[in-house]
């Protein structure tokens, strides 16, 4: 428990330094995180060096494309590369393995790149909502599950997750989003013009929806690593696991929140 807390404090300090820096630093950090997550995923999903390299390189290209606001050409290139690999690796590497790595490459890189796009298009203030929703859900679910958890959520995927924990995570995300709205209002800022009761209602609703979906992202990552026979994707964060273990819930809600903010900014 102590190790987990210390790791969280240090990681949050680094995160604070990144968001306080110029936007390009944040975008570069997102790119590094994408490559790190892909490395962890492909390492447990395939033994083929070629398939691993294709996943990591293509993911990096998509992340770079997000900085230029043009992800589609790199995503198309990624699909093409994996189709070519499927042909040339026939009978040496199962196409299911290649397609699995290809899918995870697109999923992680495109979805996570939406955090980079958010920062580029709307600034760091609305971008933080992505991380607040994901991490407050994780924290709320952990404590609610520890204190009140009795009914297992999906035990064959994630044995420790409970229904009570999931509900606690949703409530925690909603509350934290509204507190964040209150703080930035006091600081004279807003989220794409949202303010007053309507603003709190929208941000609270975003917290509820994003929290529920973020837990799906967590379960998806858990299902993959269970099938691959590993407990954690990595060990870089003592007590937490790897980058994928920490950002699995961030990935899936990044595009959701990006397009919600984009809709209200229009």
C-alpha cells in the first residue's frame, strides 16, 4: 500500500510538471506514453520481432500525426503494413496474432492521440478532464470496493472488481469533475464557455458517462492480459504495473471527451 501511494505521488508530480510546461511538451509526453504502452502490449501478444516493430513504429507515426492534426494517413498506412505482414509472414506467424497486434496498435495510438488533439485544439484546461475522469474513477472504485464491495462485477476478467466499486468510481468521477469546474471558475477560467448550473450539469454528466466507459477500458485491458497469462503489463510503476495498467482507462475515454468538448466549442 505504501509503495502504491509513493508511486502515485511521484507520478502526479511528474504529470503536474508536464501540464505546466508548453503544450508541445504534453503532446510529446503523450507520444512517449503511446509507444511505451504499445511496447508492453506487443511484448506479451507476439514473439515475432517484425510484428512487434511494426506495432511500435506505426503507433509512433500515428502519435506524430496527431500533433499535425492528421491521423488518418498514418492509420491507413498502419492497416496496409499489417496486411502486407500477414501475406509475407504466412505460415510463420498466425494471422490472428498479427491482426490482434494491429488492432491494439490502432486502438491505443488513435484513441490516446485524442488527448494530444484536445490539448492542441482547446488547451490544457479541458484536456485535464480526461485524466480526472479516469483516475478519479480508479481511485473511487478502489476505495468503494475495499469498503463496501460484496458483489463481483466480472470475476473471470477482473476478480477484485465489484459492482459497489464500479458505482463508487462513477460517483467519484462526477464529484471530481464538478470540483474541478468550481476551481477553474474561481481562477477566472472556463471549459469552452461552459458556466453556471448548465456548465456543472454538463461536466457532471461527462463525469458519469466517461467513468462508466473508462471502466470498460480497464476491463478490456484486463481481459487481454488474462488471455496472455500475465498479471501486469509492466513494472515501471511499483505497486501499479506498467504504462498500460495506468492508462488503460484513459485511452478509451479520450476520444469521447474530445468530441464532447468539440461539440460544445462549435
